C-alpha cells in the first residue's frame, strides 16, 4: 500500500519534501512563518496518506472500522490547512486578534465533532455494514465549511494587504483565484467527494506562495524592513517613477559612538518606521546604505510629494532623530542618474540648513 501511495502521489510528495528542505536552509524567512509552513506541509502529508488509506477501505466488501475515522479526518483537515495558510500569508493576523481567532475556529471545532460522531448520529454521513456511503442531512457541510474558510482567507488577506504594492496583490490574487477555481472544478465535475486532489492544489499554492515570500524577503533590508539597495536599483527601471526623494539621517555616527551600535540600530529602525508609515501610497522607501535612504514615487506630482515629505518631517519631529530630505521630479532631469544626483544635492542642502539651525 505504501508503494502505491508514493507512486500515485509522487509529484505532491516530491514538492512537499523539497519545500521542507528549502525551509531548513532558508535564512530570509522568520521563524513564525517557517512554523506555519511546516504545519501546512505536515497536514498535507497527513491528508495524502489518510485519503489513500480511505480509498483502500472503499474497496473492501465489509465496512472497516477505520473508514469513518479516516473520512472524518479528511473532512476536518482541509479547513485547518486553510486556517494555518491564512496565518502564513497574513503573518499571524488572526492570532493577534484572539476574539476573531476563536470565532473563526469555532465552526471547525463544532464540525469536527459532528464528523467524528456521524457514524452513530448519521447527521453528516455514515457507512452501512456492507461498506456503502450514505449521506445525512448535513452531508454538504464539508463543502460549505471549506467555502467559509476560503472566504475567511480572502478577507484576511485583503485586510493584511491593504496598502501593499501591486506585485504582492498580483501573486495573492493568482494563488487565491487559482486554488479556488481548481477546488470548484473538483467539487462540481467529479463524481466522488471532490476532495481527492485538493492536496495537489494546496501544495501548489503553498509552493508558489513560499517562492514569492522567499524572493520578497530577499529584497528586504534585514535591520529596517525597508527594501534594500539591490531592490532600489532594480525598481529604478520602472517607467512609472515621477519623483525621487533622497533621505539621510543626521548624526548616526554620534549615536553609535556615544550610546553604542544598539542605539544606532534603534535610530535607524525608528526613522525607517516613520518613512514607511508616512511616505504615502504610491511611494516605496529603500535603505541603500548605513544612514542613506531613497523613496521612489509613482504617478505623483510635486504637490503630493511635498505633502509626503511634510508628513514625514512632522512625524520625525516626534522622535529623537532628524533626517534631511531632497526631492527631484523626473521632468527636472535628463535621466535617472541625473535625477538621483539632483535629489542627493538637494538633500545635502537641506542637511546644511538643519546644521545651521543647530538641529542634530
């Protein structure tokens, strides 16, 4: 039986084992995300073996006591996979809101009880002594519950991705719509329960998302969470850029030398947090050096860019740190290199002005 399981599900198992290997050597993915990914992979492994075992019991002349148990496990495991996958894609959004998490989990717990007792209550489904499946009054419950958690997945990701850039939305729409469409095809076109190939759909979705996650994390500056230098020069090629702002934090060396590098790191994180929060939609902040930052603006005119800078200055003033800003509009320069030079030049002018005012 084990050989048949491996042969029939080789592609799925090959992808899952490969994902575990990548997780082991990955340096860009946070521990919580790794744990959620491992949890999804383990449940997918369990689903594959439980499903194949359940198929084996279907071919028996008499009912095997494991068939109702295996069916209950299979019905229960898919919503749990969706819940954990939601935690993965939203970085624990549900668990950060305990009330919402328990509310989301409650239908699954109730349904699990119904599944595991259904052989005696006949409320969802049961099997006759001659091994025939019989649907109960709630035989469609697994499908409705799957649909419910699919909607929860979509809603949570929409909340989490609010304000994210276009590339993140594209990949999440692809994963969400693609897996949902595939599940619908199985449910409405297969004569059996429709759950047989869901493991392949989930595996593909997890692999695609993890690949995207790994690439995205590799683009980040590990200290500040802003995009890194490599990302900056790659994104400079965009035709949608209308403005560049050069940002430099004043006196990082002073903080490092006087209070230690931990204080300097705290300063950089604080400054980066202000830029990320207040640079506005259509703007992306990058850390390109020790205390050097750039912000790229897409589709914004001078008025909106200046309003963005004003918002950052205002909120930076609430911290212990000061940054100099230099703005250059695309139409002011003949090329991107000239644009960056102009933004840097204006930033140094602003830095000199701040020094004259005695602002650290």
